[in-house]
C-alpha cells in the first residue's frame, strides 16, 4: 500500500529563505510565495552580478543554473571555493550554515528550498539516521533526475489547483529521497557537522 506523504507543515514563506530574491538586480519570474506550499519553496529569477553574505536557514537549498555558465565564488568557515557553473548544474547547500557568495555575470536560476524536517523524515523511512545524517554541500554538480524534478516543481508553480498542492508534497519527498540517495552528497559524521563544508571548500568544489 502506498504510504501517505509526511504530515503538512505551515506554509513555506519567503522570510525562511536566504533572502537572495530580495537583492537589488534580482527579478523574480516565478515563485511559490503565494501558493502556501508547505514542504517546498521555489523561486525562478534573473540575477544581476552580486556579492552577498547570508545567514544560515533551517532548510536545505538546491540552486539550478538555467543560463550560460557563470563563475561562482563561495566562502564559508574561512575557506574559499570557486567554480564555473554550467547550465543545468547545481549548487547544493545544507541547512544550518551561512555563507558568502559572489556571482560574476548575469544568470537565470531556479532555487528550491526543501524542508529539513521532511528530508529527515524521508531519511528515516529509507533507513538513514535522521539526527546524525549530514548532507554534503556541492558546487557545480549535475544530476539528471534532480534536474527533471526541479523543472516539474517549476511547472507546478504556475498552477493553483488542489491537485498541484498535493502533488508538490510528493515531489518534495522525491527530491529529498534523490538528495539522500546521492551517496557522494551525504556523510554520516556524528559531532562534526562542519566537516563536509570544510572539505568542499578545501577541494575547491
């Protein structure tokens, strides 16, 4: 029998994101801000070149680049990584950590925030430890399935019917499961939650 998705949460709001969508030069094309989605927050926008320092959020971030390659510089834990991010490649950042970021050219991006509690619940159902599981940050990776899931979420953001509202919860579960199944993207390190971030920055992405 098909199990139901996790219990509904409160609506996922703009104030729970890093706030990049509100920077000068950012033009939002599409957003779930008014859709009252609870498990996922989506925003598609055109971004002018920018530098920003952002605080940690409670939820996980996946950014897909939709336009030509741009150079992105990332700083956290007093270390720096720099990479040219190709079209349809991903920047993945875990909950609980702030960072500094610089983008050197205009870029179109799709941002997805996935509830940390949902990822942990899906992880428990998959046999992982939801408390000790550490998700790896990644800069410039490509995942064909995550790309398609992200694009499907974007399509749902143009609808306001009840069916799409239910569908997006299942879609968020699929995104969480795919994120967890990418073994190179997760690391179980009890008591060492900043280690994956240090490793990313030490290796330059």
